[in-house]
């Protein structure tokens, strides 16, 4: 495919509600402490924040699931939380927005991963993390594998959202990927550098620019090194595709096969206020779109548009199907070429 049609993307969005996704990974609670700074402490050279209110948002794998739900897809979570107040809030918040939490396992003695951000005048001053990163217990892994196997009977795709908090134990992940591949269910992965080899054989991986550079062992400085890194990652992971997210440079989709195909998609954000959670939005939109019938390239274009929306918001944010549809249909990128997405800098199917 050398172009992306607006009509195809609209059609794909109309089928979001028919897709069900399983998200496996590290859930967390994002706690925002909002306030104002109008003086410096007499005790130390630090700002004094006068707190005005607190808010909580779903983070990590829970934010991926939240994005899918907001886009109109069905989603279930498979993860662990602590048997504490934060864990109960996390479950209640997910259930309230329609996320299936039957796979949320409570582990005694393990705190729910919580990130507290102190915010003043829409700027983050400090972040405090409460977490344990050790692998989940053996009995919890066995229970998770059983739940995963049963869930495959009713989902069209699986997402692994890795935040290195102990949920995605290598041996368990390998068994899960093997089960999904046996049933021909696509597997999408947002990996960390240290864990990228755990996900060999996945359908698609979405490292960011820095993660891709480190995982490939190639410093990405221009298009030539970018293409080399893309090929290296495809070879290393034996995946069908790799999507490298590149911030203000957009994203590049690499698809393997007889030869490498690279498709460059420019960024569409006008104003960037906060990139927190943008990767979760990319993963959620990409996977849901593919499960709804889009090609990987079509799904990547939609995920790029969705990311352009969330980086214009402060804090961990999500995109609704209505917001995405509005951006899609009103985007200047489709004003020419009769509804064909072919913006400057877009290079479809570069063959090496």
C-alpha cells in the first residue's frame, strides 16, 4: 500500500466496538497533587506548594486499557495490584469506565504501584514513586497463565505493556506469546530495552527513538541509521513489524518479509504540553485499529493522530473516538489528493 485513504480510516473507526483486546502488563495509579507556588520555604531553598486539590488517573497498562475503552473497544486487564487502598481505587476506577477487571490479581504484601506528581501552574515539580519491582510470585504466575489461556477464547488481539514493575516475567511471557501464536491472535508489545528479547515472535513492537537506538546498538542520527536500526530490530525480535515512535519527528513503521519496507509518518501535534501516557495512546489505538480490520500502516496513521491529541493535554490523558474522528475528518492532511493521506515527509514503502 502506497497511500492511506481517509474513507478506510473512518470505516475502521466504525468497527472499533466489534473488537475486544486483552492488556497484560504493569498497572499503576497516577496521583496528581495540584497547587500553587507563591513563596520559597524558609527551611530550605525549595518552593512551597499550596495544595488546591488531588486527582487520580489510571496509569501504565491501566491507561492503555482506558484508551481502548474511550475509543469504543472492549477491553480486559491481566495484571497485579496490592491489597491496599490504591489497589481498590484502581479496580473501582477501571470498572467504572467498563474495563473487565476479572484478571486483576491482588498480591498480599505487594503495594500497588503509585506515582504521585506534585503539580504547580500546570508544571510538574516532583514525582514520588511507591513500588516493588521484583517478579510476581510463582503461584500468581500460574493463575495469570490460566486466565490468559481462557481469555484468548474471546479476544482479537493481545497487548503487553511493560513498565518493568515485575508483572511480565520472561518465562510467563514466552508461554503467553506461544499460546497466542498457536491461535493466530496478534500480539502487540510496548517493551523496555532490557526486556525486548522476551517478546520474540510478537506481531509488532513499539520502542521509542531512544529505546530503539539502544536495543539495536545503533545510534540513530539520520534516515540511514534509522533504517539500519529498524532492520536490526526486526532481525533481533523476529517480529512482523516494528513501529519506532520519534516524538516531534513522528513515527516510522518497519515491516519485514522478503525485503524491508519503511513508512515514515510525520507528527501532527500543534502544541506539546505533556507527553505523559502518549505511548499508551499509540499502543491502544494501533492495536484496536488493527483488530478492527486496519492494516498495520493504517493503524499506525490513526495512532499517530491520537498521540497528537494527548500531548496537547496536561497529565495522563486519553482520547475518545469522537475526538479522534474529528481530528481525522478535519485534518488538513486530507484536504488534497481527494482524501488520500500523503503529507510532506511521508515515504511509503521505502525498499532497501
